[in-house]
C-alpha cells in the first residue's frame, strides 16, 4: 500500500464521537427546524438545485453542439484530403 492509500485509510478510519455529540446535534436540528429562516433555506436550496440542473443541462447541450461541429469539420477536412489523394492517384496512373 502506498503512502497516499495509507493516509486515506488513516483519515477515513472510524472514530468514536465525543460524549454528548448526538444530544448536541439533535438540539441544533430541533432548533433550526422551528426557525422560519430554516424553512426558507430549504426552498432556496431546492431552487438553487433546479437552477444548477437546468444550467448543467443547457451547458451539456451546448457542448454537444460544439462537439458535433468539430466532428463535422474533421469529416470535411478528411473528405478534402481523400479527394486530393484520389486525384493524385488518378494522375499517376494516366
């Protein structure tokens, strides 16, 4: 095992939480669940997720169009080169 794998293994090793950890987490969650800011935060997070997904889909579609144009250009260049080679061969066989 190399040093990076060992570091990851040590860093991700299971550790026992400190005493009272679960109680502190439950108190904080209970406090936030009653807060109106927490309620609005969930809607804002959902809206942000929708925007990111929509933006990602639009970006992927744009990248798809760019890739398609690049492939079509490569085909056109290849076709020109093949035509040049065929013309050269025809001249050589005459």
